[in-house]
């Protein structure tokens, strides 16, 4: 009885060992190459996988996620014979685990070497300025060439980046001087543009100020003229009204018409002293008075002439009698 239990225990242990060697678990985003008797058998996907002990062999798992390799700085020479150090970063992804396992012995080393060679070829066709300003173009060329080479290895190059470009020290100093000169030039341009803009704004402000001042003076002159005209009209109306009232009062008095006319004519100079006395209203009676005065003056002149002639005649008669 005890011997049977021992045998069963041994059998159970053997079965456990066989099961442990046969059942494999592959994580997500990874695959495994299974060889049977030294030859490729299949590519195991993620999950549970059964292998035959002793007969089958599982190679190290292959990661299918995107990976990155950073290469140290490499010495390159541009087309204008300028040496520099350039470090690169390559992003890749395994798309065929079987090809990556059987087509290349060490794809990490192979990728590093092909990257260095391709970088030297691409930079050798460019001058220094183009190398420093065309990173995207260089990255695209490197990715295209590397992807063509690594395609048969089951690897897809997704992106290549120039991590750092280090030119010689004298080139760096020259570049710094050039950058300083460029910054000085831009500062001078910005200062000149600012001064120009300020001058334009000042001129526009002076122009608008002059226009507003002229408009204000014009409106002030118009209002002043309107006020003076209104004042003249008011004074003139007052004078006309006063003259009419005076004339009416004189007419109602006991004075003779000739005396009234004379007093009115005498009051005209006093009325002319007003600031708005530009127009005089002369009644028709004044005109008649002026005619009468003219007639009287004419009559007086004729009478004086007749008297003179009569006196001369008398003198002549006296002379004749004396003879």
C-alpha cells in the first residue's frame, strides 16, 4: 500500500513537471518564436501556449511595441568640409518576429551601424547652413532610407530625430556673433519703426488738433457775428421805436411844423452816435422841410443879388448927377 502511494506521488510529480514545462503564458503585445527540433515551428501570440517538452523550444519573447534607440554622437563632415558631432534617436517597431529573429543576427547593432552610415551619407551632401536649418528634411531622408533597409528584417522605422548637432568651437563663436548682429539689426529696425509710428501719430494728433481748433474758432466767429448782428438789430429797432415815439410826441406839441422838423434834424447826430446806427429813417416831413430850406436859401440868395444890383444902380445914378 505504501509502495503504491509512492508510485502515485512520483507520477503526479512527473505530470506536474511536464505540465509546467508545457504550459507557457505570453503577455500582451509580445510574441514568442517556438522551434521544434531546432527548426521554426510557429509564432505564439499572447495568452496560453502549449509546447512539447524536450522537443519544442521557446525563444526569448519579442516586444511588438514601439521602441527607441539613442545612438551616441557621431563624427560627420559636411559638403563644405566642416566637421561636427551629431547624435540621433531612432524609433522603431517589430512587425515580423520571425524575420527579426532569422533575417539578422543582432538587429540593434545592425540598426546602429546602418544609421551611422546613412547619417554620414546624408550630411555629406549638405553644407553647414543647410544642415543646421533643415532638420526635418534630414530626419525624413534618414527615416526613408532606414525603413527600406530594415523592412526585410521585419522592423519598421517610424521616426528618426537628430538629437543634437555640435559644430566646432570656432563655428559656434561665428554663429554667436552672427546671431548677435542679427538681434542688433532687428532691434534697430524695431526702434526705427517705433519712432516712425510715433512721428506719424504725433503728426496726426497735431493735424486733428489744428482742425478742431480751426473749427472751434470758426464756430466762435459765427456765433460772435450772429450775436453782434442780433445786437445791432435790437439797437436799431430800439432807435427806430424811440425816434418814432419822439416824432409822435413832437407832433402832439404846440410847436410849428417847421420847428418840429428842425428839432428832428438836430436830434439826428445824437442818434448817429449809437454803435448800430447804420440806417436812419427820415420821415417824409423831413424831406419836405429840406425842400423848404433849400427854397428859402435860394430865395434869400436872389434877394441878396437884387439888393446888390440895386445898390450898384444907385451908385451909378449918383455919379451921373455929379457930372
